[in-house]
């Protein structure tokens, strides 16, 4: 995806509390919820047609960049986001500690 001179645009749909990446007729999504001063990145959905093309990483990178700009502390409640954060320490400043006991992902 990075070789495209016009990279895909990730849209922050605040009304639906999610980030969206449309590629053709397919849309990848990252849903979030507000958690007592933090933001839980709850679920990432990448349609089968977009898998292996970097859509998920593009989506998460844009969402974390937006979170940083907004001063959000992100709780990675989705394994894809957690794995991305482990592979990309440049976003360590955005990551919050894991959810407290009793707080579970939907």
C-alpha cells in the first residue's frame, strides 16, 4: 500500500466511534470506546479481500496517530492492535496499561 502515490485515507467517524478505511467496495474498521479517561481500541475488522495488503496496519497506524493528536491514552483491547503496538515502539507514548480487572472487551 505504501507504493501508491495517493495512499488510502483513513476516516475518523467520531459519531460511530470508529476509524474507517475504504478500498474499492470494501471497508476496514477499527471500533473504539471511551474508558474512564482512556480509549479502548476494541475491534479491528479487515474484510478477507483486503487481508495481506496492509489495510489493517494502515488503519491502526492512522488511528494511533489521531489518538496521539487528541491526547488519548489507548488500551489495546484487540489482539491486532496489541500486536501492532509491540511491533511499532514509536507508538509506545500512546499506549495505556491494559484494562483494569473487571473491564473486558465487548
